[in-house]
């Protein structure tokens, strides 16, 4: 149980990126007061938590209904996480962070950014949702292991909330270089986890012997 909790914590920490989000919140809310930023942080994390819990507990039932195997989920989830990790390592952005030009303009113009883009796709993005589905599938219905995954996810979300509430201070403390170093280190860890997910899926599928 400790192993899956550690893997889940590292995975969610990398896919959500609390430090990056804290700096991004400060950039998206230059005219907000501290109280207004804290309100945005509470709403964004609360909404993202609801989204992730829905997919965590209901996602695998949906996959079973659609006839998607665990091996396919492991491989596809690993590919998604690897794409995000490569972007983090090379500083090119990642799957859950990338926005179209229209989305970026909308994010800057909306007075309330707690739902878009903060809650989704920045916190509860496709990579994080995919990781939640994959990690819950790995538990094979074991309640203690499922509790470990959910606990790790909630712990990362709590860290995210704390850092978002201190967004301005995080940005000043780490600076641009510090943020880039943390992002790249997280990307390296996430890439290793992604490759392991894909190897496990290939082994289970029977393609590798």
C-alpha cells in the first residue's frame, strides 16, 4: 500500500504541478487582491477535486462498459503522461497546460478564472484524469490501495491549495529559474513512471514475452 501511495503521490504531483500553478495564478490575476486570489484558489481546487473524484470512482466502470481493457488503459495513460513529461523537461508546455489562442484570450478576459482555466484544464486536466483512472485500475479493487490512491490525490490537491493561496510569495521566492528547475525535475520523474505504465501494459497484453 505504501508503494502505490508513493507512486500515486509522485504522479499527481507531476501532473498537477502545484508550484507552476501558483506562479500561473499570480500571472493571470495581476489586479486581484490577496483575498480575491484566495477565493479563486478555493473555488478552483474545490471544483477540480469534484471532477477528479467523479473520474476516480466512476471512470473504470465507464471503461468496462466501453470494453476498454486494463492493458490498453495502461499503455494509453502512459503515452499521455509521457507526452506531458517531455514537454515539462524541455520547457515546451504540457498536455494539460496547453491552450488554444482563443482559450488563452478568454482566460485573460474572464473576471473569474476559477473554473476555466484553473480548475480545468490546469488542475483536473487530461493527464491528471488519465493518471487517476490508471492508478485506480492498478489497485484491482483492493480497498486499501484505492484509499491510498485517493489519499495521495487529496494530499497533492491540499498542497496545491496552500501554494495557490500563497501564489505571489511562491513566485517571488523561486523566481523564473527556480520554477523551471522544479518543472524539469518533475518531468523526469513523470517520464519514468509513464514508461513503466506502458511496459506493464505491453506485458499484460501479451505483446512482450
